[in-house]
C-alpha cells in the first residue's frame, strides 16, 4: 500500500524526457505530398495551413506525455493510428456533410501511419486533412450564398421532402450533385424554421446571408493553431475524453477559469462539432440563478445588452465564443440557443443573462428545516444543500481561522440543526459537479467515526484517504440526494455513505467521472492528462457507472447526452480489492420496504405523474430522426409541440395553484420576466419532500426494531 500523500485536483467536465528511435525518413515522401488531394472548387483565396517548428516539437512532447504519464497504458502503434484517424475525421465532420467519399479514399494512406508521424513531429497528415476540410466548408458556404442570391422564393415548400437529423451513421456522399442536394435541403430547413418563427422573406434572406458570410470569413481567417489543436485533440481523445491539448491561447482561458477570476455567465462550455455546447452550470453562478440555460443546450448566437445584435457563432472556435460571452460585471449577454434535444437546429430561443462573478459565499452549503406530519405526529427534517465541494485555500494559507470550506460550513449547520431538534437529515448533492477531494474526504468523516473514504489508483499503486477526525458529528437517519449532474467529489461522498451503510442514496444515476487529471506545461501550450482513478472503499470504481442510488428516480436529463458513459473513449468501470471498513447498517433488508412505500406515495403524486409525462414528451422528441421540409406538415408539428409544451407547463402551474397561461407566447414572456429577477425559488421541490418521507419510514422501522428488542442489522443509529 502506498503511503505517500498526493495532491489530487478535480478539473471541470472537463514532464518528460525520453527518446523515440523511429526514423522520420520513411514518412517524408508520403506525408509531405499533396498530390492525393483534389482541391475544392472556387477556393482560390484559401491559403493552406502549414505547421511550424514549435507545433512539430509539441507533437513529440504530447506523444511522450501520453506514453509515460497517462493512466491508460497503450502503445502508439498502428492500432492507435487507426483510432486517431477515425476520431479526427469524426471531430471534423461527424455528420458527413462536408467530405466526399473520394476525400476519405485519398486520406486512406494515413490510416495506419499516424503513429510514427506523431512521434516524430511529422504533422503533414493532420494538416492535409484539415486543409481539405476547410476547402469543403468554403465550397458549401459559397453554394449556400449562391442559392440565396438566386432567391429563396425558388424553394418549393409544398414538396414532400425530409431531412435526416443525424447523419453520423450515413455513408459518405459520392458526388458533388448529392452534396448539393443535401445542402439544398439544409437551406430549405433553415428558411422554413425562420418562416415559422414569423420572419418575412426579406428578414430571412438578411439573417441567413449574414450568417453564412460570417462563417465564410471566419474560415478564411483560420490559423494553423486551429488545425494543430484539432489534430492533437483527436490524438489525446483516444486515451480518454478528459485528456486534452490546450494551445497557448486556450491555456490562458483554462488558467483564468481555474483561478475563478472570470466574469461571465458561470457555465462550463465545450466544443461539439460546429456548435458550442453547455456541459453544466457553475453552482450559484449567473446562468444557474437565471435558470433557463440547460445542460446540452447549444449556443448558436451571442449578443451584447438588451437590444444588441446577435452574432452568429456557429463554426467559431470555443475560445472566441468564450471571449464574446465574457464581459463586464452586471452587463447583459444575450444567448441564442438550440434547446437540448431539439432536432430542428433552426428553432432557437433567446436567453438574457446578467454577467457576474461567482461568489464563494453563494456556493456555500445552506440548511433549512422541513416539518412533516405522519400518523398525527410532527417531525422536523433537516435539509442541507451542498452546491459544490469548496474551500477558500487562499484564506487557509493566510492562517484565517474563519476560512470557509464545505466541511466547516456543514459541521456548523449540523450543530445548529441538532439544536433545533431534527429527527433526520437530507444531504442534497443534486447538480453538485464536485470540487475539492480533501473536502469530500473530510465531509464523509462527519458521518462516520473513523475509516477510509476513497481509494486512488495511479501508476505507483493505490493511495487510501481516511477520515482525519474520529468525531462523529451526526449519527442519525440520513438520505443523500443525487442526480445525473452529481459528479466527482459528490460521487465519492455518496458512494462512501452507501458503502458504510450510513444512509440511503436516492435519485438518479450520477455522472460517473471517476478520474483525476493534472495539467502539465509543454514547449507550446499545455496538456491536461488523466493520471489516476477513484475507487470506493468497497473496491468499485465511480468511473463510468457513477453511483447507482438505493432508490432510483426517473430524470428528464438525457443520459445519452450527459454523463461519462455518453463520452467517447471513456475509461471503463472496474473494481479493485476493498479496504476494511465498518458497516454501520445493512439496509438491504429494509430497502425493499422503503422502495415499496416510496413507489406507493409517488404513484399517487401529481408531480410524479407530470414528471413521467415530461420525460415521455422529451423522449418522443429525441427519437425523431427526420424533419419534414413541407411547410404545412412542419407548421402542424410546431403547433402540436407548442401546444404540448403549454399543456405540461399549465399542469405544473395547476399543481402549484397558479393561473394557467393562455398561450405559449404568454409563457415565454413570463420566463423573460423571471430571468430579469434571477433569484432561485426557495420552495422545496417534491423530490426533496419525498426524501423526508423516506427518512420518516426509516425512523418508523428503527422504532419498530427498538420496541421489539430484535437485533437486526438495518437499524440506523
């Protein structure tokens, strides 16, 4: 067992000296030749991108880092070359709307030769492929602009045509005529969506022409660093989704984010092909408070102020989109987004968010007491919401005795709740994306007397973190609430509570991020590399599977979009030897009874019935594979979707005793008014209320055992 202490850090999701004895000469002729590529037509003003010496050296350094330091030990060989090749093509054109089959055929000589090229700094394959991609994008954008010049009145919206919404499994198109037809349909869909949003033909023409001209200008301004970063991330991405190359510019933005000095909207963003996708919201940040932005939403436009023109950002680099979103404190940024799960990429909504800094005190744990009556007796249930695992390291280093941290704050709240005479406790970790490992370890210690909390395996062996304080701060009935957005440190805490039998975990399957990354500087940029993996005290990894709750609840979050198991090349789940730990209770005997009572209550709850209806509606929308290009059919579909959405919203308002909306427009106007005052509704949701009922069931079982004098293992102390 390793005893050396290691500083493990969580990074948002989210050192080398060796020699390669590989000759570059064997690659020179193949890798520098451009004769295999047919240039796209009408791209004479495109200047092919070329790698520089720093990028060539960085390629060698990245290769060394991956070989020496990555948790997943895999050689850079022919098999890896093919995976890099496929991933690179997928990252550039996953929807198969740019490359022709002849382009892919011309790339084939590279399929099994990228390994040696990358290890020796030969970047011609990556740049040749990227240059062809850029040429095809230019060709497509100019085709669209030509069609717009011809006039959108030439498009036939009475014809029964459809557009496939997901082409990732479609074959590469073989002819320019086939590609032209696909892009004619894409333009037709864009025009039709704008028509249905109430725009005139003149407005539609201006909107689309501005969009495509802007995208064309950006493509023509592409730099060699864009090609290099895309190529390197195809390389690092075959190791795992959290191992990433940062160019010098991206490194600067990453360091700003890690130091929490960024003034913006408080959202973690990632590139998703030509879109910027929302990964998660920062707890207590502006977007989280505003409440309209959701995970998996795609940002397609950014505007400044209440009336500022929205700039189309489709096809922009992530750092450029971040720059546009970032701005002065208290100023307004307007985001045009495609809502998560929306198959019509031209049906968007506008979200206004007031920029601000994320304040540590607003991320702090908070508590409240809920009174619940059962069998004529009133009970007081404490609820502690923990948005993140935080610690004010600066104040700690300066010796401030009152520095803030999750564990210190929760310990104080527990003392206050016990003084108020609570009968049980709910710890709410929903949407908690993680944070300090040290805090997850110490927080677990508040609920156990002593013992290990988590195992970390790296190339040197296994480290075991233990509860540093033998004090048991709270030993009463406990429920831990989690959902799909509970990740990293949240999963460590919930997993430990579950393994110790210290409480009941309730909610939906957690995110499943059970890996540790560190950032290392290169000669050119940085690399964030996965070096370790978390394991519970039971030996099971939190990676990929996350924590499976004792009582599972359905969720509106699309697990195919959000979660570690939704990410390509995610490290697999596995298990190691367990470490010795005390089992406080064995809840398996009582869980069947808890579940039965829970289901009986939930099935009779209007909120639960509505949740199931919302999930069914979302799943139907996600299952759609085509979009009609017939105006009458598309209008009918939009009307049906708007009506169903209004129906669901009004059912929710009826449950709360609120007046129903008369139209979808009234609902949207109400949303805008709420966004102008983004204070969260402090009223407990029905899932938090149900968790209190589960605690009452636990209390009842405890009392039954105490009265009977039986010695059973599931009694919670």
